[in-house]
C-alpha cells in the first residue's frame, strides 16, 4: 500500500462515494490521472490498490472508488444497476479532474470485468477522456455470457421479477450472477489477498429486467486509445467478443494472456504481465513516451500473445501462461 495514498469522498446523486487518491510519484507539475473501479459487487479493497500503486510509481496518479451501495460508499446496500454505476463514473471523473495538480485533459478510465465495460461506456460519452483500459472485460450480456442450466436461468428470472437479491458468485448449479466452474473460489481468493475487504456476496437482481448491458456497442466509434486485456481461458466472460471489439475500435490495442482465467490477473505472474502492459500503454498515451523508447502507432505495437483463434469459447487454446508470442 502506498504511504502517500489519501482517503477522499465525492458526491454521486444523494449519496457519498468513497475513494483513494494515489499521487503520482514524479516531478512537480500537472500530472495525468487514471480513474478506476471494479465490476458488479467488487470494491476498491479487492486488489485494485495493487494496480494503483504501480501506476502511481510510474508517474500516473490514480483515483480508485467504490460505487454507491458497495464497499465504503453510502447508498442502498448491494443495489446494482448499470445506469446507476455509470452515474458514479461521471461523478468520479469530474471529481478527479478537479483535484490539485491534475491535468484535466489527461484522464484515463480503468475497469475490471463489469467495470471494464463501465470504463468503456464512461469514456465513450466523454470526448475529453484520453485513454481506456478494460481488463478481463464484460462488455455484452448477450454475447459474453456462458450458458447456465435451465433451472438456474428460471431462478434468476424469478428473483429479478420479485425484486430479490442473489449471490454475486456461486457454484455452477446455483442461482448466482457468476457461477462458472471455479469462479467462487477464484473471487474469494482475490478478496482474501485484498485490503480488509468490505465485499458482500449479495447483489440485486432487478437489473436483469432492464435493457441488456452492452457497452460493446461503443467500440467501433470510440475516440481514444483503448487497451483490452483478455484472459485466454476466461470462464466468466467469453473472450471472443472482447477480442473482436478491440479489433474494431479505431485505436484499439489487444493483449491476450494464455492459460489465464478471469481471476488470475490479480496476483502472480499474470498480474505482473498485465500491469506491465498497462503501464506501457499509459506511458505512451498519457505521458507521450514509450518505455522501450519508441513512439510507434498503437496498431504497430499490438502484441497478441497467442493469435490463432481456435473457438469462440476459448479463442487462443489451452497453452500455459509462460511466454509472449
């Protein structure tokens, strides 16, 4: 944890969102900033600080927040609505721009999983956002959701119609929003290595009655550079649609990590590889320089770890995470 990290709050609607601000470890002057949040019910304490620390040390300030109703923020507990979270993103970006010594023209957005879609959606509606990072992104409910048993689908529909709450993660035969094999163990491991997590395994189901969540529609018209970090063996969000979205984006850049699942990116070698790619991307687009001393266009720097698409379910096969191709 950064010793210079500051606890801040900002308003969103009638509620107060909790946030951490990580000043950039750099010379004095106006600095770029990256606004960060988790997906679904995840909170800032669930390993987002591990990314923010690295960005800060690399000369980029970071602003990590909890959505209303989750983590340390106020609001109706566990109420999840995509449109409501997007309102929080707007408020967070506006607040980050107002911070002392922050360059309002060099603001990036960053999100994990569902947050990766939110980061894309928030940037798409704000022409002043300079760059976006979406890691293991969930961008489209229709095309990225793996099939669930029929009885689970019926239970989800019933819970939504009755306004009930369900677990965020659970077992494959359980009525939970994320129920891929190994997902509950994977996410609970992330929570366990976090910072005194405030996470609760409870999320409102009524959002399922609304329009399908689909930030992917913004990809082809996105105005700014967009880094999409895809776990090749992601069992939560199908990789194929995210890969195609990155290729369609005018300034899209794609990284695919072999042998990596949805929750593997928060520690160990996968984390080190992902965060290194993210810092290199941010250096080019927020600081105007490359860590390797080049200034090539993003399309020329694209590094796809295992390029051959073998199936829609797992676009890069089953090789282990051990090298870059």
